[in-house]
């Protein structure tokens, strides 16, 4: 049998794998048996995540959210770059001095901190959560949007500055990590629609995404994109720079149309959302206790049946669990338990 890593990379190459990979966007205890990929971002870039909040390397303060199991978001009570201060961005946004960093030791410590068996698990190399999201974290949504319309030259200057800094880190670390895949991230869409137009994405963000993916193209690496929400409008541009897989492939997108258009050249990682009846159970004589375990399990099977035929699919799904929400935590166990069983046998029985 193939290893989870080998099976996953087969899928990313557009081949039909031995079983449907379960993609997790990271390590979740209890499911390491089929952990095909682990994301590695140089920890020096994300110490606020290691510390469960606090300022990032640019000075943006992040806070943990109880409603999303302590996921981090920028503190929206105070942004570091209000619109009126944008002309002064060089005085406010200053890259840290990494000239004395021993990158070889930094990467070694990172692997020691998150030990993996590289024969079993692919190393996905990432940098940060995205250029569009950086701009929003600095300014807030409203000011960031206004700035892109009213001060495009200043926004371009700022994003180029960020990009030059991050590409400098890539050049020092990518060959030390020796990744199996590259992982790009930028949430440019809400559940219902993109935050920005395709033209604005092409103008402001795509050039910097393309700089990063160039390293994957040069090395022949598969490249994945994390982009939440209804982001299908950007796929022609993303596949054009070499993106081969997309998560979390939320169901607000026309996933059938995406699969038909791109085939196995764009692997869908997701395709399941805990919404409607699954999270807002209808009280009825047939189901007085709300959604049943079998309904949850069937929803998982339905997603796999819909998107896995012919390859080009990894299952990714789960309920967003608030701190102390044991009910949805139990539901997540059901989701992952059913997926782990069904994914393993799907291509043998279909």
C-alpha cells in the first residue's frame, strides 16, 4: 500500500490515487494515520500563532476567538495603519532585521518542534496568510478597500515591500525545508462573493502570489491554495500561476462546474460544509433530538460520491467548534470517522 504522502501527491499530480486523501490543513490529534501533509511556516514569521495571540512581526495585535476554538484574528479595536496614515506607511510598517538569523538552526528547531515521518507525510512550505489579508489586518476592511480605489500607488508600494521581505525569507529557507509542496494562502472572498473583483486581484495581489509560486514551478512541486468562501472567480488566474489544488472548496461555490472545467488539474480539497440542518436541527416528531448520526455520516458519503469519482479530490470537513462546544466536537468525530472509513474504500468499490 502507498503511504499517505505518496497517495496524496498522486492526487495532486492529477492521477487517481489508491484512496481518497483526507486533507487536514495541519495536524489534528487522533487522525495522524492519514495525515498526508503538514504545513510548515518558518516560526520566526508567526510567533503570535505559537503564543496564542499577541503582536505579529509587523505589530498587528492578534486575539483568540472563543467562537472558533481560539483561532486568531486581528484586534479590530485598533488598526496600525488608518487610511489617513497610509502616505506614512514606511514609518509604520517596518520589516524586522533578520540579518543575524541562523536559518539552518531555525529550520532544524522547527522540525524538532513538529516532528514528522517524511516518508509518511508531505512537507507543505508556506509563508504567511496572504497579501490581501495583510492589508486588511493593517487597515481594517473598510480602509483597505478605500485605499485600493483611492490610493492604488501607495497600496502597490506597500505590497511590494511586503513581498520583497517574504521572498527574501523564501530564498534563505526553501532549500532547507526541502518541501514536497508549496502552500499559498489568501482569503479573498466571503461565503457569498469575492471581497475584490478579479481585475483588482490581478492588479494588486496576483503578482506577489506568482513570485512565490515561481519557486514551486522551478522545482516541479505541486502547489495548493487556501482561499475560503466563494473564490471560484479567481481560478483561471490561480491555475495560470501553477496552483494545482484548492482548499477548503466550500459548497457556496459551484463545485460540479469547477470539477468539470478544470478536471484533475485543480484538486478540490473540501466539498463538505456543516450547514443548515446539520447545525440548525429541525425539531420534528421524526427527529425530536435534532440531526442524527446517520444523517451526518450520509452527508459525508454524499460529498465523496459527488466529487471523488475520477480523482481530483481530497476530503476536508468539520464543524467550527467553539470553546466548550462538546456537542459539535462529537459531531466532528462522526464526520472524520465516516470519512476515514469511506475514503479508504471508495476507489475499490466505485
